[in-house]
C-alpha cells in the first residue's frame, strides 16, 4: 500500500520550487510579512543549515551572505509598525542586546580570534536577525493566524522527509550533511531527525510549535483548511514520535501541563483535555502503537546513558566544578574548539579517554562560554516574556488572541525544558525559531484585544431599563 506513494516523490522538488517562488513573490512584491517570516525560517533550516550553502563572495567564503539574510533584508525594509510598551519594552530590548553583546565579547576570546568570530557569524548572527525581524510582530490580528497557517508548509516538509526516510529508506531532499555523524549515528539506532538531522533538535522544534499549530487546527472553519492542518499536524506528530528523544518528550509533557494549568474562559480545562484526548484517539487510529514507539528509549535509560561514551551527568559535573567555577562571570570564550582545549587542559581527556565537544546542555553552554552573567540575562529575558504573556492571558481570557498566546507560551516553556539536555541554542536550525516565537508572542501582548460585543436592548426592553433608571449608554 505504501509503495503507491513512491511515484509522488518526483513531484516534491518541482512543488518545492513553485512554493519557493510563490513565497518570494509574496514577500518581496506583496510585502506579506507572515509569508516572509515563514520563508525566513524555512531558508535558515533547509538552505542555511541542511544544504549548508549561501551566496559565496570571492575572498570571504566564511562570511558569505546567507539566503535567509536576503529575505531578512526585505522583511526589515517592509517592517511593520513599532509597538511600544513603555519600560517593559525597553527592558526586553536592553536585556536582549546585552545578551548578544556578551556573546560577542566571548567570541573575541575564542581559541583564536578568527575561530571565535566565525562561530559568532555562523551561530549567533542568525539569532540576532530572528529577533530583529520578529520583535515588531504583525500589524493585524489575522496575520498571526496566517503566519501559523503558512508554517504548516514547513511542517509538512519536515514530516514528509521523516516519512520517506523511515518507510522507504529514501531522502526527498539530499545534502552532503546527511553523511555526517550527526545524522547517521542516530539513524543507525532507528531514530530520525528529518532535515534537522539530530532527533533532539527536531523534537525540540516540535515542542515549540505543536500547541500553536494545534490550536490553529481546531479553530479552522473551512473544511479544506481543517483537512490540510490535520494532515500536517499528524505528519508532524509522526516525525516527533520517530525521534524517540527523551528530553523533548519530557519538554512536551511540561508544555502540556503548562497549557492545562493556565485558565482561559473560551477554552476551559475540560475542553483542553477533550481536545488532547481526541488528538490521542486520532493518533491511535492512524499511528497504532505510537506511545510505545515514542517512549521505548525510556525503558533502556541505563543502556543509553553513555551513548557518547561518557554520561551527561559526568559531563555536567566536570564542567560546573572546573570550567564554570574558575570562569564564573564571562566564561572561557566562544566556540567548540575553545571548549575542547579547555577541557583537555583540566584533564578530561586523560581521565575519561574521550574528547568532548560541548556539555550537552544549553544552559551550561551559555554559562561556560559566555559566563553566568549571560545565562542570567537569558533566563531574565525568557521570564519577562512568559510573565507578561501570562498576565495578558489572565486579563483577556475571553479574547481569541489569548488562546493563541497561551499556545505559544506553552511551547516556549516546553522548549526551555528541552534545553537542559542538548545544544539547541547553539544550532543554526533551531535557535532562530525559538527567538522568532518568543518575540512574536511578546508582540501579541501589544495588540488591543477584540472588543466584547454587548447586545443593544430592543424597543420592548428599552422602557424596562429606563424605568429602572439604568444607564444604557454602555450598550454598543
């Protein structure tokens, strides 16, 4: 039965080219920011990261222009209105700028100056651009929904890659990076990372985006859009299940608890639970045995504890007691090479007979390379955004925007849990998406909520209100 799908593979590349041309047309000529922002993210993930290519300039290949940066230029050129939120807005901007400046200072102290600057250019600059294009958000409420709807096209590409890889052992997109250990080492274990290569990165991407896409799906009114969204969501869930990633699974559990805990009148907890149960039933129908497949690696935690030859608890303890303890404020400097050489200096290689490239924890990576000050700033940025989002949700529980804001905030909370077990904040494919969603959610709180409709009294009711000496001027 599945073999009937194979002939459709020849349509993928022409379809992607047409979709790319349409998105470029909408972004550049029609100044469509929701389409442009999705295109920006897609180019970062697929072209800049997966294909690892750009517009090469003779003499400066390492500083070549990325295709996502070209789209970023047009997004900034056609930027929306700046939304002011007083001191809170200034605080977020100040903290975010400080965070990236401290990383630039860390880059200057890399193993070599060139190595540090190249790492900053490759890993941090895309995050800066993501913040820059996202912090203004969109001018209209519907643009946020359009952004999520167009995001489904990227999600479907991610899901189809995993589907073809898992069932047909074929790639719908080919790249030289597929021959790197980051892909085939997990692939040999039966784990799949789609175009993110690493299953943990794909799992974190799912945790970040599931609830916004889920809410958009159940809110759809048109039949064809509902079918399209449900199809994309099922593919996305399938890709997540095939990662078999424990960290993202725990992050997803955390995002579910967050989603259920924050109240909204238009979507009370019984409806939330009902919607999630319905989703599980649909999964059981289309993907029987999904729960066992998703959680299989939890039953063999000890066997997989040292997949990298050294357990992560040992790595974390060594990093904290040695590197962070000796360089607490501003870290050792930016770059994996700097981390490798510093770990060797402290005797890690002699003790464990293994060269370690990173601490497998984004929070520790921030602290060890750029210092605890930088880590505290990062946590402060996330806390301020999440807190302001919760305040908005609780104040405007009847507004449609609050439900989408809750979904985005739930994804952010789950993603922050995922950061404890891998290097998502130091990958070009995942970190920019996090900053986009963080600042898109923040911009939602600056929009005016939809006015609540109050019915006007009809002619028969009006005398009753007048006789009771009630002010009816508030009816609108």
